[in-house]
C-alpha cells in the first residue's frame, strides 16, 4: 500500500500545498464523476486516507501524487505547483514545499510556476545514500532529462540497461514506463530534472 505522507500542519509551504492539491483533486473528481470509494480502489489506499488528502489535511508522497496524476491523465505539475501570470517569477527556497517519499529518502522540489500552456517542468531531486526509488510510468510521451550535480546515481528505464551517472553527467530517457533512481554513493545525491510532455491532458478544472 502507498504511504499517504505528511500532516499538512508541518510548515506553511506544506499547508498551502495541501490546500491547493485538495482543491484540484476535488475538481478532477467532480469533472470525471469519480467517488472517493472508486478513486481509493484505483490508488490502492483506504478511503479515510484519501479523504484526508481530499480535505487538504495531509501531503501525499511523491509516488501517490504520480498515481493520482496518472489516473486522471494530467501532468504532475498541474497538481503541485501554483499558477502565475506573465513576467518575472522568483521562487524562494523557504516558500517552496519539498515533497518526499520513502520516509524522506527521496525528495522533490518544483522549480517552476505551473502553467497549463507549458510542456516542460523543472525539479530538484535529492536521494539519500544507498536509497533506490521506483517510479511508476508517467503519462504517454513523457521524457525525463536528468543532470547529476552531486553523487553517483544509477538510472534504469523500462527494459533498457541501467546507466551510472556521476557529477556533471546527464541522461535523457523515456519516463512513460516504470523507471528507477538509485543512489550508489555514500553521500546524498542531488539531481536536476527537466520533464517534458508531448501532450497535456484536458485540464479544465485546474483554475485557482
């Protein structure tokens, strides 16, 4: 069973994030006419846990947010990042919500304001020493481009051979198949991820 995540009262960015995610989840469910019971079956979590996400009380794990995005066929960024207008945008480190999986051994921080017209998303990933993170297949056509800025990381995409990356190395791979990030070093690994889509799902209902 997938973990639900952290209480939303942990800090201000997480409280803001959980509120936004809850609102977007409610709109998606209303649009697709999916009940809490049905969605909890799709996601493999209990109804009470899903209800807490629905109400904006908890922050789900990264893997669970991906499953929600895949169920509705929408980009990950459409669930996690705030809309902004045109012009310069500064994303302060203290104001961003850091999402995690595997008890904090894998974290992701969005480095962009979400805009439904964009087909590219930018993230900072951190992986604890010795940790392996399995990722579900994303929506069809998703491609990931990663560059390692610290540590040694092994990337596996689908049935392709694993590739070992060190500081300064980059990789592009298809992410619409199950894939894996493994920190093979003794220190935390830091990566920057650019994710691109060839298409976007129908995003009516994502207005804030």
